[in-house]
C-alpha cells in the first residue's frame, strides 16, 4: 500500500506536465482536487486490468478509454430517443423512467437535450439535494399524507409505495415523522462518511464516485478496523464505484453489519454483501429493487446482455448466489423498493459466517 501511495505521488507529478484528460481521470469525483486515494483507486484499477503492470502509458490509455466510453454512453442514449433535425432529443416525446433524468440534463430548459448538455451533465451535483430542497420535499410529503403534528401513519401510503416509505420509519413503529424524513433525506444527500470507534467504522450517507477513495482511506489510516456497521445507506449514484469499493472491503476481510435500526437499500445492499462475514440483526431494513437509468427497464434487457455481467461477477465473487441478482430485478421496479423478509434473507444467504 505504501509503495503504491508513493507511485501515486510520482504519477500525479508527471501528470501535472502532461495531458488534461489524465488529470480528469485521477479526479474521480470531479471536485477539482487531486486526492491521493482517488489516484490510488485508479492505479489499482490499472493494475487489475494490465496483469500487475503500472505504467504511465497505461494511465493515459485508461483516460482515453474512459473518455470514449463516456461518449459512447451518450451516443447510445440519444439513439434510443426521438430527435429533431439538429440531433437534439425532444423531451416532450420521452416516456418511461428516463424522462425525469433527461429533463435534469436540459440545462437551458428549452425542452431539447443537446449532446453538449449531456456531456456536461454532473449527475452527482444534480441528484444531491441541498438543505432547502430537503425541507421542501419533507413538507410536501407531510402535506400529501395529511400529517397531524408532523406525523402520519404508514398505512396511508399506497401499497406500491410502502416499501420505499418503510425506509424512513427508523424506529419501526409504522408512523412516519418529520424528523425521520429529514434524517433520512439528509443521509441520502451526503456522500458516505465513516466514523471510527475502536474496531468499528460506522457508515452513513449515499454512495457516490468518491466511495472507493473513502474506503481506501479508511483501510490505510485505520488498520485496526475489522467491521463496517452500516447505519443509513439509502443507495448509490455510481454503481461501478460502489462495486470497486465493495471489492476493497471484501479483499481486506472486513465484516459488514446491520444493527436493528439500520436502513440500507439498493446500492447500499450491494455494498453490505461484500463483507467476508455478514451480520443482520432482527429489525434491520434491507431494501432491494431493479436498477434503472437505461432506455428500457432492466427486466426487459436479455439475460445474456453484457450489462448484467459486472453484477453477476460481483455477487459470485463475494459468495452471494447469482439468483439474488435476478430476484432484485423482479421484486421491485427501479422507482420502488422491497424490504427483504426474514425468509428471503436466509434464502439468498445474506447472512454469512466466517
């Protein structure tokens, strides 16, 4: 780890006199700051893909491949939608789960999505709400469900939405309070943070591009930690970063734990599965659903499509039956959420002893 850290510094210095695209790759969360642990994550990725060889040319090649992949992703998205004569996507013609996502990309709000807008779009900046937006969302929910004294019963929520609302109910009393909503939405809008106490790192926040660097920092600066206890981890904005970070946890042999009040869902559930030992206390909320973001729902993508491979390989590597993946696609749509039952937790080997 120390040798790799030194190599990080060496390569970053070279990059300062080299190509801007390389700097972009090293700055994974695009905040304009070169974090050594972000660079280390990039180097470990190169090492894995190039049979252990770490060279500057391989870093340049990775930067080029990433740029090409990002461009290809936008091109494929545009091909699936109706366009005007200038190649802009006509937002009024969109249907399905991509509609709201595409509208967020429309920076000038003219009803047309250009490729320039799509390339410039910062997903994390768009999806992470500020405190004022969180307050507005909370008040809107309380008003919609006719809250009394800033609280309403879970039974008022339609069944199709209830799985998602159960995430908010931290004390599991079937009553959703303003405080519970605010606490959940705050956790869902800050990147993951770890608070270390003894041998345990307590994890809270939403999984973003920064998670691999955050995990590497934890492993390097707190070697005494042997358990990650997940408190409120509602999901992931970057699935690929989530899987890389989860592999770091798995390779380090850490235990992942959910206590009786833990609320973990979506990408947070995937991260939990990385534990060499997995503890789930009775009462923990463990949510699963299908992934989204494509032009068609995940359930309509053929099972032999390459898009499934990264998830299947991940589950197999961490000792989770691949049937769990197909189950998550079917049990709830991308906009919904299903709380795993005790029987499902056992069936899919969510708990795991060393």
